[in-house]
């Protein structure tokens, strides 16, 4: 199943939060309006109850009379939904014309001066909100129970209308905000769409990506351009290597062709040219390895001592007839920032070169920031050391006596971001120090 696009993710996420916010807001507003409508409804009933209390009178014969209408014409319309009633607990003493011959149920006694609200059923089975109080006259035998009731349909209809309007308003607002979010997301992601187009153009025509991008996208564009530049450099170097190799092979191949075509080939010349061909292949394979290393991801660090001891053991056998002394002194925390193959290629070339030129002694040391290979051979002059530190040299440009290994190490270390220094050892010969990344060696 394909992953959702960023546009879908952003719009869906914003839509969910918006729906939640509007839903919660709608519920809160609806409850607040219902509470306000209920409160206003009961306030009107209380007002009518107080008005009824003001106009109720007891005649001399003990009958109850209501001096004037309570104040709402609906009390005069039969079964209008608005009712009032006066009773003494035993019988109804007076009632509104809207009740006709129906008597409202009488609630329990109410404390003097207090009002009580409850719900009941009206003459047509409707739900009524009832407020009531007890009224005691000075010459009365028992208190009069006054009730005012109204159909709750009115307040329910008012709340329903508000809920409908609120739902329509919030729905319209939510729809408008979703459209605005979609437009905003589209506008915000426009640089990515432009970046996609530029990447396609780079794929077809080459080149780099333009740098006029927002700050959030600029680091990505910078990283892509660095990758493109790196790839371009690798391609250019590969072309240069191929060109150099082809140029270097022409002469020995021509000599071989000429010698083989002669009646009596000179085997010495053939051997020299084959040796030259092997040397050319070795140097270019080393540089190709260096190019590959620069494109590889970072790896776990490798213990320098283990690799150095393995190489030293092999070199002792190779140079056993010369009686060379190979000493390895690596700190336990000396670790190379790469894989074992990279370290073996660097150390192998340096140690082999040292063994070739040493008189009797080769020393390998390493700590947490660098590794050093020294010998007691003739070493390099300052000019030769300066030449050896230049990266990307062809074999035929290397200083005499430096060997293939130093050129390969210089290229490989350069690709890996290592700092290589050539100098004079206290043993009398060459000293090569390779500093790990973030470490800087003092001048030698």
C-alpha cells in the first residue's frame, strides 16, 4: 500500500484536529445556550408566580379571588400550554382559563418565602416546567399553594433552532477552514513540487539544483547539491583515471607490440614493460579504491593494534632474509575511523614501503588520534615529502624512491578525510603520520 502524500497527511491531520475542536466548541456552546435558555424560561415563570402572588386575595366569605390577569394572554387560551393554579392542598380554589377543568398536580409543601421548581405532565400529556410556592394570609387557616406552569416545548424548540444554526455555522466554518488549509498546504508544498521538477531536469540534463528555496527546504537542497557535486567529482576523477591509464598504457603496449613483432624479442625489454603495466594497474586500482571509499557510509571504528600485528606478522615472513625488526606499539584505545579493509590497505602500503627502504628497523605506533609508521632508511628530502603529500598524483609523477604505496595512501587518506604528514623519523628514515578526523597534527 503506497504511503500517503505529505499533502494528504497535512490536510488529514489538520482536518481531524479541526473537527475535534469544532465538535468540542459546538457542544460547549450548545450546552451554554441550553443553560441560558432554561434559566431565562424559569425566570419568566418566577416572574409570573410573583405576579400571581400579588393579585391573589381572600374574600370575606373565605373564597379566593384573583384581582386581575397575571399578564400573559396565553393564560386565557384553553390548553395553550401556560397555566396557573391556586389550591389549599385539599381542593383547587382558582385556576387559569387555559386549564379549563384540569387540575395541576400539587407538589409537597414549600418553605415560607421560597420557590420550588419541578417538572410535571400537562392536560394534554405535554411536559411542563412548574414553579410553585406557599402563600399564608394573616387570617387564613391553611396556606395557599400557588403554581405556574408552562410547556417546555417552547424552550426545547428554541434550543433546537440554536443547535441547527450552530451546526450549520460550524459546518460552514469547518468547510471553509479545510479549503483554506488545503490552499495553504498547497502553497507551502510548492517549493517541493519545484524541487521535484528540478531533480527531474538534473536527472535528464545534469547540473545542480537552484538555491532559491525557503529555509526549511534549503538544507535538503544543499545536501542534494553536495551529493551531486560529489558524484560529479567522482565521475570526473574516474574519467581522469581512465584517461591517465589509457595514456600510460599506450607506450608500454606499443613497445610490447614492437618487440613481439621483431624476429628476436628482447625478453628484458618485455619484462620491464610488463612490470610497468603491473605498476600502472596497481596505482590506478588503489586510486579507484580511494574513490569508492569516499562514497561509502561511515562504519564502526577498528582497533589499529590488531590489524597492525597481522600485517607485521606477514611482513616478517616476507622480509625474513633481511632480519628486519618490526615493532608494533598501539594504545588499547587506538581505533581507526573506518573498516578493516581501509585500515589494512593504508597500513599495508606504509609498512611494506617502510620494509623496502629500512636498513634494519621499522616501528609502528598508534594512539587515539593518529598512527605512525617509521623506518631507519634513507627517508625523503623536503621536496620529495612535499611531492608525496600532493593527492591525485600519477605514478610517473611520484618522487624517486617513494614507491607506489605512498601515492596510494595519499589518495586513499584524502578521500577518507585523514590528514597525512611525511617527515623525518628519529630512527633516521621516513616518518609517516596519519591523523584521524577531528585530529590535527603539529607541523613536522
